[in-house]
């Protein structure tokens, strides 16, 4: 694990260098000759409006009141780079680093500026992550120039609203009848995912889906004397991770969920349980079955996630 950080930083540096050369090749010689810092006062001469938003941010307070080094003390130019060439020829966007999608600075160059200070920690796996590969910029999620959120200088007020900008499907799933308590503010996307990179494909904060779920649902962890194989394999075999229109975030309503695997003769009559066997179906001539009322199969198999009872082979106790 210790060797991953230097390797990741080296890859990020190489990518940023290549992107910068491609980005600023026409003006590279002029930029190098005029790579001089003009100071914050010169920047504020034109960018007074930006300063009205910036002055209340954490970056402004650190850079202006308690800079760690000379680089941070340059305030504006610590992120945007030397401003002498830009001050002389403001219409040439290649002479300074911009952090908007319309400015034209390559994402690799933008991110390398941020990672020069914010590297390591939970950003250890950023190189090669899903977000990095899809050219997501730090400025797509964070707004260092304005205090919109309480923490982390996000572009929206909450982590979830920030993620919803791209993840519209998940936003819809959280609006379903049964959902994780994210819309209520009891959790956020970052409770399960690390947006800055992870060793797993969906950017999970643990090595597997189950380990993430166990962080809150410790009673499902086990070990159990009698284990239910689909549960041990993955919680997603039965549950939707974000939201579902079925009870308990289930993939399919019971008993149909159980019948996807269980329909052998011998345990129960070899009959699929259907919606015409509910209590209300008796009014229409149907035959009610207790196996489709209430919690369906779990009326009897109550410990479906696993049992520690000596007689719990059928998860009934």
C-alpha cells in the first residue's frame, strides 16, 4: 500500500505534464518567459466580484491568514498559476489555468493543481478510478471560490445533490417507496462510496458490497451456524442498494423473490404462489394462502439472513 501513492502521484504528474504540453504548446515559450507572479492585488483589480464569494471560503482564510508556505501565500496564483502573462493578454485563455468546462484547460492540468496539495489519504486511489477515467474534474464537484456547502466546498449544498448532477438514475431510485434514508438527510452517498477512488469498481468504501452493508447492519454479519448462501454471496442478490418499490428494498416482491431459486417438490406443494391467492382474492373466488400474506415466506422462515439456532436449518428460528 505504501508504494501505491508515489506511483499514483507519478502517473498523475506524467498525465498532467502531457496535457499541459498539448494545451499550451503554441504559447509555451511565451508562458515560460513571462512566468512571473503579479500578486493578489493585481488579480483583484479585475476580479472583485469573484473575491466577494471567495473571501468567506476555507481556502481564502488559510491562504490569507495562515499560509503554510510561500506557494499558499500567493492566494489566487497558487491555483491559477503565474498571472503576469494573463494580465498582459487576458483574452488568451492558454496563459492561465481555468477551472471551468468552458475555459479549455485540460482536466488533467486542473486536477494536478488540486492534487498538489490534496493528495494521499482518501484520494490515494484517484489515479485509475472511474471518475478519473471519465475525465471528472475536481471543480465538477467542488467550488473552491464560493462557500455553497457547510463542508468540503461542494458545488451543491449537500454531497447527495452534488452526486445527483451525474447520477440521475440513482436520484430516481432514492425517490421510490422503499429507499435508503438519504433524502431524509440521515446518510449520504459518501457513507458507502469514496468518490475520490477505491479498489472496487463502484467506488465502495470497503472490499465488497456486504462489508459496506455490515457497517450499519452488523446483525447480518454472522457467523451463523446455518448460512443462507445468497446472503453470504452478496446482499444485492435480494436487495436494491438505493431504492425499490418493494418492501425492504427487495429486488422482487415476496414470494416471487424466493421462488426464483426455491420451487422444488417436497418442501411445499409444487405450486407457484400468485397474487390471486391473497386474502382479498377470496372475494373474487380465489383460494387464499398464508404464504402470500404479510411477509410471505418469511412468516415462517423469519431468520432468512442466517440462524444460530441448532434447529435453524430452515431459518425458521
